[in-house]
C-alpha cells in the first residue's frame, strides 16, 4: 500500500511553516515520490493551495455541499493519476473537527480505493501553551474581550484540548499508524520541521531539498502582550464590527506597529496561575494515555515545556504611563486603518457590561462554552 499522510494539527504548532515549505517544494516533490496536492478550484489564487483548508472546511460543513464534493473529486482525481507513493494532506483543524462528520472515515475510503493507506501525523505542546496561543490568536483576529483568566475559565474545560480523545478517531481509522511529534522534545534540540520530517520517515527523500533556512523557518508569529491588550480593547470598543474583509487585518496593523518599533519581542503569557493549574490537572491522565499510545513513554519524558517566565499580561493591572501611551497609540492606529466610527455611548456601555458578565462566568471554571457565548 502507498502512504497517505494526513497532518491533522494541532493548531498553532508550526503547521503553517510546514505547509509553506511543502508548497514551495511542490515542483520538486514528484521526483522524490511525494505528492502535496493542489485541491483548490482551478484558477484559484496560489495562496489557497498552500494547505488543504478548503477541503477540510468542506468536510466539516463550513463550506457548501457543492464545494465539498468538488474538493473530494479533485482529491480522487489526484490519487488516480499521481505516480507518487506518498501523499501528504495538511490542515491544522482536522484534529478538532466534530466526530459526527466522520472525516477520517471519508478520507480513508477515498485513499483505499486508490491503494493508499491513511496515516495520521500531529504536533502537540502542553495545554497551557496551547491555550495561551489560542487566546493570542483570538485577540489577533479581534475576537476576544476577556482577560486570559476569563478565557481560561471557559476554554480550559473544552474537549479541544484533550489530545487523546481528539486523536482517537484518527488513530482507529489509521489502524495505529500515528506519528506524534512534540513541539519541543526533551530528547532532541533539532528544529521542529527536521524532527517532523524524520519522524515521518521522509529524511532520505527531503533532506537534499530542505535548506537550513527551510528547517528554521517560522511564520504566523504570535502577538506579544502589548498587541494582545490593544486588540482586547479594540474588541470591547466594537472596532471589529466595522472591518470589511478578514478581521485579522486589524491584528496585523497592531502587530506591525509593535514589531517595527522593536516591541513585543516576547510571546504573550497570561496571568492565571490557578486556572493553569486546573488545566494541567484536568488533562494529566489524558496526556499520559496519549503518550503511552504514541511513544510508549510518560508525557514528561517526551514533552518539554517552554522555559519558565513570569506572566506579562497587561489586563486588569496598573499599567505604567509610558506603556499606556503605547497601547493607546496602537489602538488609534487600528481605528485609523478602518476609519472607525465609535458606537453610541449606551451601546458601548452595554457591550462592556456583557464582557464583564462573561468574565465573571468564565472565572467559574467548569462552565461549558455555550453558557457564556
């Protein structure tokens, strides 16, 4: 059987860098027996074929049925015509799709018809870091007004962070053919991409194609504490409601403002020690099951945590005047970018009250997300 490797995530674990490197190498992959297929509609921008999110979003019903069928038909045609013995699909949200859509089963069936066996690949990091990344991303798309503590009180109870449960349907359909790679590995200090390629058994094919710059490539940099606080305030002001196009453009304005001035060199670290302790306890057993199934070793023997550092969150703490001035300038730059017109005062007060209610509910750990959204 030929190999069909489905890279399922997790989100915010270097997925985009992996995808962009494969997309750049695409013209040379056929020669080494690898297919990283183009599955977007004919004539679509090249950016839509960097990864396979359009197919993934069709499979989880975020896109119309006709688009889903078209994407599957293009995959079927690719499998029927490629001479490669290894195909790679990559979409970081495969890992968190609802089981009822039966995405692993759908893909496995198509692969099997063409003599390919499905394999699963994923990258994982400790839930505390995953949650911090998720929060920073939500602020980057100006979709979050809560503090990290409020966010964690809700999201920390979500099944999106139970890696053992998320992997299970893929592990079952893959018949145990799973490659799990730590974001940081206690056993190796090699770059993530090098470890991922090696773990997939593709070193002999890709080593001659990958440059040192490829192996060290990073993209989709996470926001730092200044940008997170500025974006949180933008959300509470309702600026996101006046954006035409993708809301992430606001986050990019804020991030660029900070980074071009040499600010926000550190990633965001939320201030919620009690919540993070609850999260660690909640997922400890699931992590051990995951580690035993994937590595035959304890979680802490494989997964290396980020270097210890104090929180740098700015919400709900006195902020130095010079820092407050920077945040205000970032907020103003974003508002100028979209020519923001403030909502009436009564509406701003109502929105602020709603966010405060969400915050209090979020502090009551254990509430499901639908109760506060």
